[in-house]
C-alpha cells in the first residue's frame, strides 16, 4: 500500500469515526434529573465535609446514606382532625395521651399525606400547622 493510500485510508477512518460520534451525540439525551443524579454521585465524596458553603453552621458529615426510600404503602393514615383556618392555613390536630419518640414518623407521614392529597387534586398545599 502506498503512502498516499495509507493517508487517504486514515483520513477516511477518522471521518467515519467523527460522523459516528456526531450521530451518537444527536441520539444522546440529558436526563431530566441530571442535577439530582450529579448531586447524588458527588455526595459520595462529602464525608468529612460541612455545609458551611451554604452558610449553615452544622457538624461535618460522618456518613452518606443511601437515598432510595421505599414508597409502597398498604395502610391508610387516620389523623384525629384536619381543619382549614380563616387565614387559608390548615390545622392538623392529633391527640396523644402519651408522647412517643416514634410518633415523629407518624406525624411526618400525616404531613406528606396531606401534601400528596393537595397535589393529586392539583391544588397548592397550604401551610400545615401541627397541633
């Protein structure tokens, strides 16, 4: 094979490769959650860092936990009372004879359940007052 033929062949291969790369670029799409994905990927390197960059005076990060949270639920939450107040806020009233530390999770589930109900009804969720 002559030097000219080798050069032409090399140029042809480069041109084909470039064309292939350009076609692949057109097919590639950036995920809608690209910032979330990047943040989760970078979070793995946050151990030992702080939130000072955000202006928060918190202790440094000891451990990064998994972010996948199961969402399957088979129970219905029943809170004691839910009132709409004159100022447009909502008052969630739950009566307890005794406070239990585990109730915090129940209360958070109430709050997310209320927010989900408004979201499903395509309404803005008002401020919820926990009483």
